[in-house]
């Protein structure tokens, strides 16, 4: 995933800054958690592209595949490991991947990222829980954050004074979940491109949602 075209919300920016600070030194361990669609993978993409970490090697790894490699003795690790979907890890896997990071010299830094079950897995392994130096969480956007996130995509298509209503409608339909809002905004953008002489309204958003969006299913 390219991070260059993705605008971060304030919450995502805060999580990014904290994670980068934690993994900038060898052996740093951070946990990033949030419900699907709030931008966990987006934040990881920005971590991987962060200039501050440029001197360090960074890889995104699937925990299940990585854990299988550990069993066969393959432990070639980068300076920073980004473990997305870590909530899908099997019992004991997080402890094994942490141990692999600790064995490396210098130690690999580690970001464990995923949905709510990740916190449960951390709580089941005292070694991993104690090793985590930072816990960052992501949430749904506020109405104001949604307005800012959608401005670049849809403001040019809305008539004067109507964009606020357009953004508010998308925010309400998507429940403030960034990924869901962007999907709906992209569908609205397609409609706007097909009729460049007509401004998009909140009623248009409702119509697109009902007819085209998988969110309506």
C-alpha cells in the first residue's frame, strides 16, 4: 500500500508519531489496535515510509507465516518488523516472534497491529505484555475529522454551502469509519464525474448509498 496518497486523521497521525518514536531504537515494541476500517494498515504503511526510520530496514510480516518459519529455524529479520493482522495469531505465536526479535543483534523492533482480539492475546502472555512499551488505539472519526478527510475528494463537486451536509451524510452512513467513508466517497465521485455540470448534494449521497454501495447490504 502506498502511503503518499492517503491523508491521515489526527488520531492516525498521533499513533504514527508514537509508534515511530518507539521503534526508532533497537528492541522497541509497540501495539496498535482498532476495529476494522479505522486505519491500522494505513498507519503501518506510513511507518514503513517514514523518513525518520529510513536508515533501518523495515518489513511487514504475516504472523502465521513468520511463526512457521521460526519452527524451521529461519530467523532472518529486518531492523523493524510490522506484524499486521496480529489478532489472528495462534496461541503462543506472539511470544515466539518476540523471542526471535530479542535474539537478533541488534534486537529487532516490533509493531504488533490488529483488531480487538490482539489485546486478549497480549494479556495471555505476560512476557509479551510486559515487553510492549507503547499501546496505541485507533477509533472512528469525529464529524469534524470526517469533514476534513472528505474535503479533498468531494468539496470540488459540491455546490457552495452544501459540502458540509454531504460530509455529514457520509459520516453518518459510515459511522465515522475512515475506510467506509472513503469507499462511499469514491462511489459518489464516480457519479459526480459522470455529470460534471451538476453539484453533488446530500440527497445524491443517500441515493448512491442505496443503489450502489455494498455498505447498504
